[in-house]
C-alpha cells in the first residue's frame, strides 16, 4: 500500500525532462499506438519498442530499477489476464492436457503477447509521469485540449482538477492504509471469506475515506480561495511551456519507431 | 505645462483620498482590521459569531484564544473575506468584505494559514505550490520567481524548492503553506491553529517564523490558538467564548482573569497555576506570572 512509485515525478535535469509536456503526452500516445501496431507473433516489433524505452530511460537519467517498480503496480492485472489466456484460450494446437485442463499454443502465445503489451504501455506511461511534473502534465493537457474551448469545455478547470487529483493520490493512499489499520484494530476482518464478504468488509474503509476526502476538499477550497484563486481569467503561469528543437527530435525518433514497427510487421508478413 | 498642472491636481486629489481613506466617519484613524458588530451564522439558526467588535492595528502581534467551537476559525475566515458577515461590517485597510470588488484586495492583504498543512497544498512540487497565489493575482513570471525566493527564504525552506511536499514532515509542510501565503506579500498573517498538529519543536519553529516576519517585515500577526502559553509576549489578547468576545487585554491582564479563562474551558500555563496556588496559600507573589523563569525570579525575591 505504501509503495506507490507509479506516477511519481523523478526530478532530474535531462533531455527528456526538458521536452515540452504537450509533446511528451502526444509522444506517449504515439508510443502506445506503436505498441498496438505490433503484429501478433512478430515479437521483433516489441523488441524495438523495448529498445526505445531503454534509450529514453538512459537519456532521462532515470535509474532502470524505477522501470521495475512501475511494473510492480500492475503485476496483479498482468498475471490475471495472462492466466485467463493460458487456461481459457481454446484455439490452436493443444500442447498440454491434464484432466479438463487444456493448454494450447495459441493461448500461451497470446498470454505472452498481452503481458508484453501491458508492460510496455505501463512503462511508457510511467516514463511520462517520471519525467514530467504533475503541474506540467496538467498544463500540457490544458494546451492540448485548448481547441475544446470552442464548445465551452472548461479546459483550465479540468487541468486544475487533474493536477489536484494527482497531488492527492498519495495522501489518500496513506489515509486508506491508516483507516484499514484502525479498523483492523477494532476487529475488522479483511482477509477471510469469499469475495462478496471481503467486498462488504471494505465498506467500513470506504465510508471514512469518503468523508475525509470531502472534508479535505472543503478545506482545500478554502485555502485556494484564501490564496486569491478566481478561475483562469487573470491568471498567469510561472512555468511557461515553450517548444524547442528538442521536441522535433522527439517527434522524429518516435516517427522512426512507428515506421520501424510497421516495416517489421510487413517484412515478416512477406517472409512467413 | 497644462498637463503637469492637471497631474499635480490629480496627485493632490489622490493623496487626499488616500489620507481620507485612513480615517473613519468620526475622524478617528482607522485600524488595519476593523470589525464592527459582526455576526455570522452557518445555519441561520445559531450564531457562530455574535455581535463582535474588535480592531487590530498595523504591525501588531495579537492572539485569539478560545476553546473548540468558540468561533475562532469562523473569525479567521471573516478576517480575509472567505465568508461575509450576516450583520455588521469587516473593514480591512479601507476595503469592505461586503463589496464584491474589494474581496481580492482583502485576501491579498490578509493571508490565512489553516490547521492541516496537508489540505492547503495544491501542487506536487514545492515551488509550484508557492507560485499558486501569485499566479492567481496575474503577476509576471520573473516577479513570481522572486517571490518564491523570498517566501521560501522567509520560512527557511530554500533547499526544498524542487521537492515534493508529500515527503516532508508536518512542520515542513506547514512552513510551505506559510510560504504559499507569504508569496502574496500579505500585510497580515493569520495562523488558525497552524501549530496544533505539530510537535513542540515544529510549533516553536512556526511561531519563530511569525515572530521574525513581525520584527523584520512589520507583518501584522494574528495567532489563533488554544495553547494559552503561546500568548506570552503578544500585544493584545482576544478571548472568545461561544462566538462572543468576552475579554480583550494584554497577556498579563488576561492571566489575572483566572475564573474567566477557566470558564472558557482553557488551561492556564503551569507557572501561572503554581503561582496562583502559592498565592492562595499566603505566599505574596505578584499577579501575572506567565513563565517558569519569571516564577523563579519572583520566588527568589522572597525572604
Ligand atoms: N461549515 C460549517 N457548517 C456549519 N456549522 C459550522 C461550520 N463550521 C463551523 N460551524 C459551527 O460554528 C461554530 C464555530 O466553529 P469554528 O470552527 O469557528 O470554531 P473553532 O473555535 O475554530 O473550533 P476549533 O478549535 O475546533 O477549531 C461551531 O459551533 C461549529 O459547530
Ligand atoms: Mg478552528
């Protein structure tokens, strides 16, 4: 519960950190597209994506162990979806069978495929949050969503809500941990029983959490008002995002990655 | 020539209006914060503040004490126009919290630091958080940078500028909250039980910062607290009970009102308690002993 390294900004002075946040958001989306473009069975495309991650990490001056810790947050989902594939995919040749369990080659392939895909996406997204502070991400989003102003979408407010949400995630996580401990001390049991029983046991955690979140929101609103918050009208920005030549390099590199993935897909499509 | 003449007339008029602003209708010099017959109710049934009048001068160091629910936080919110009085008026530096266009003039002048530091920080990086106030005022970038320098220096947290508040201690978080308020360059700093969630060391540090701001910048300090020993050395003490101002005076005068303080649900400092007990047992000690040092000196004077 305590170790929520996913999404925590890792300040450093690096090429990747200095990229424009809007550009980085676009690049992250492009990266996810690239990962999705990789054709099933042709893992070289994944290797290319992974290489891209490694190089970016090196350029961002982020320790490689950070990548592992971002993966830790999604281990459960990954294992769950892989197991689902292995045991319930009935297409392809049966390579192992014991009583009613039949494992097929297609199932195993798909499991690996999905695992790698999720891991790459998570690592790619966490690279964004490692190298971009929440305020920058919010500003980047605000910039990207700016066209929506035409249809009266409250772009500034939306960006502010995002950055406050990011700011309070660790706080509320800690709080959840505290409440769980407090309820355990009162004899609450979170570990036994079937899934419904356990879900029900969470109610005494969620209600105090909700109440405290509302109280926090109230106090935060007061504190923001006290600091002269009045919407986006007159507001200036301390950190003004600028575009530079580096951003172009970012685009070119990622364009290269997508082209590479597509080429590899086509290349093997011809041979095999 | 005609232009400069016009300018001159304008200048005189401006000076006149500024001076006139500083006086109230009766011609008395107006205090920085002036509350007149203020009442406020959250639910329109019971009054959280009842017919309260007080004034606070520029550069003063005052304290507001009262038990839980006596209306201290409500008063703090009235001071910087977070809430409007139902009756009476709140005037800050000539601006009235009843007028919509004056709201931000008041909030700029009166900075409030609340009890829980966690719920006052809006950003995930210290400098971004401190920048929030100046950004709201529409101040230019370079100036905001300077204000961050100044604010973080005032609370002695320059080294934490690029850190995340999440990893700081409670006292450090509270210092960042103070810096966030100081970046607005307020004339008044209101601490609404800003030390109550901190350990004794953290409390001392925060109070020390307020002390220094008062001394060096001339910032008016309003310390709202239920730690009665904190009021030693303050100019004026306001004692609140159930939304009413029951007493106003110097710390020495306040501590003489033993029964009143106890009826307000507050606890006297230990030195005062001991002195009072000794007096009751016939030992001739003077009134208004607040600190252990003073008690020791007075005891040594006895034969
Ligand atoms: N948001 C609110 N809605 C309704 N009633 C409120 C609200 N906030 C405070 N009150 C009531 O107003 C009265 C004064 O509350 P206030 O918070 O000003 O007291 P306080 O002196 O700051 O107390 P504490 O020492 O606990 O901080 C209390 O009776 C309280 O119940
Ligand atoms: Mg209070």
